C-alpha cells in the first residue's frame, strides 16, 4: 500500500510539474511556435534518437560478457526496450533496472547477483558520463565567459566525479556492518558488492562502458540541439551540453516518475538562461519526449509476449 501511494505521489508530481511548465511557457505561444517548426530537422532529430538504443544494447552486452554471460545483441536490445517501457509505465517494482535482469535469470540461474550488479554498474558509468560531459562543457563556458556561475557549476561537477572515483577505488562495502534491522540483507549486500566491484576494478571494462555511455549521451544531446535548430534557435553546442547534462542530474532526484517534469523543467530553465526563447526551448524539450514514448510503446508490445507480471513480482521479492 505504501509503495502504491509513493508511486501515485510521483505520478502526480510529474503531472503537476509538466502542467506548471506549460502554464509558465504560455500554451498559445508554444502552439504558434510549433506550427513553424522545421519538419526536416525534427525528423533528423528523431532518427538520431534511434541510434541510442543499439549503443546501449552493446554497452550492456559488453558488461554481461565480463561475467561470462553471452547474450545476442538483438535479445539485449529487446530487453532494453521492455526496460524503457517498464521505467515509464510501471514505476516502483517494475522499474527498468529491476525487470531487465529477470529476462536472463531463467537462463543463468547461478548469475542472479552479477546480473543485477551489471545494471547498477551501467547506471554508475552513465552517471560518470554525464559528469564528464558537464565538466567539459562547464570548463569551456567558465574559460570563455568567465562568470562565477559557470565556475561554480564546474567545481561542483568535478567534486561529484572525484567522489564517484573515490567510491570505486576506496570504499569497501563488504567491511561495513549494517544496522540490526537490516542484518537479513547483509549477505545479499556483500555478494552484490563483490559482483559490482569485479566490474568496477576492470579498468578496460570501466573505460569501455563509460565510453558507450558518453556516445549515447552525446547523440541524445545532439537530438536536442537539432530540435532547437528546428525551432529557429541558434545555440552554442556547449551550452546545450551543459543544460542537458545538468537536467539529467536533476532528474535523478527520486520525486517524480522517471524524472519526468524535473528533467524538462530544468532543461527549459537552463536553456532560457543561455538566451533561448522560452517557447522554443519548451517545444524542443517536449518534442524530445516523443522518441521515449514511441520506444516505450514498442517495449509494451514486447512485454505482452514475455514473462508475466506475477512472475516478475515473485522474482523481485525473493532476490
């Protein structure tokens, strides 16, 4: 019951944030701007978004290979699509990072912990990629514009990157004793950490996974830059990089449905700070949601032919 209320609250917050964003931007002005959007640029942006999926599939396939889990990239791509659907349509227990390993557990019964550790490792590498992009673009803006605002952002991002590296190399969770009321999870946490750290200590795997993450993120940012160009906005690519990167970081705060509303609101705010007209920024950001909706629908179609939801709940409960 608590989980349902929590999920409902996240859904309501996402809806409220999107409503507030549309209200602030003026729907009538957005509609007028939308009528003048360049269709060719929009189609090109959507085409770019399609390249992200195979890149993410290759990323997870590479991580799984490190645990001697060999899965065809087509199957990984299918599972990732189901994960996108789950993250957007089934919050909570049905989050994409929980559901993806379940489609492989039946074939790799002795690899349950490494499977879950692999998706967590992916997330951390993706987080590092965002920090690297933010650091590069923030440093460029700080050097070129020389405003304290950009210098502060760069410093915060750099600190986050250092802390993430510190987590990888010095923190040993296996030596941490959990409080008494969490003791029953002690064994699982230690085994999970042991699997995760095997990925993290593999320098080549870490570099490749962060590299795949960076490539997918750059393509996603390129999509937003093209969408902005389609509205007639001329924006420095570095400004788009830092706006999107910071919006992604804000979206990690778990108060809305998969970051919906937080991500879009933050992105529009930052783009307007860089001189983009609010209505054009709003159009670009809202159009950027369409590929996610499209891929979620494809994932939903695939989900209906996969593991039933009751089995998924049982697997999650007893992991």
